[in-house]
C-alpha cells in the first residue's frame, strides 16, 4: 500500500510541477497538458533515482530521497520544456 500512495504523491508532485513551470515561464505555443505530462514524467524519473540509494534497505517511494527526487524532476523537465519552447519557437 505504501507504493501506491507514494506513486500517487509523485503523480501529484509532477502535476503541480508542470503547473508551476507553466506559470513561472510561459512560452508561446506551449501546452499546459504537455507541461503537466513532462512534470509527471520527471517526478517518476527523479523519484526512482532518489530511491535507488535505499535499494538494499527499504525502497519506499515516500522516503526523503524519493520525494526530493520527485520534486526536482517534476520541476526540471517542465522548465526545460518551457525553455526549449521559448528558444525554438
């Protein structure tokens, strides 16, 4: 049950990261849905990388490393999307 709750928390963190990135640096011709998708994707990638330090102990997504990774990934990927949209459009 901890894994399901942890993944749900990562999903929410990623969705909020996409909304924050869209509000912070909105580029022309970028879509909110795609920013949220990149945020969720980044949160899952960052969360998985954050929990790899606890593989031999207890790799629960709600540990500090998983949450920090989810937050950083959930903000990084949408900001990159907004930055690339600003540069290349």
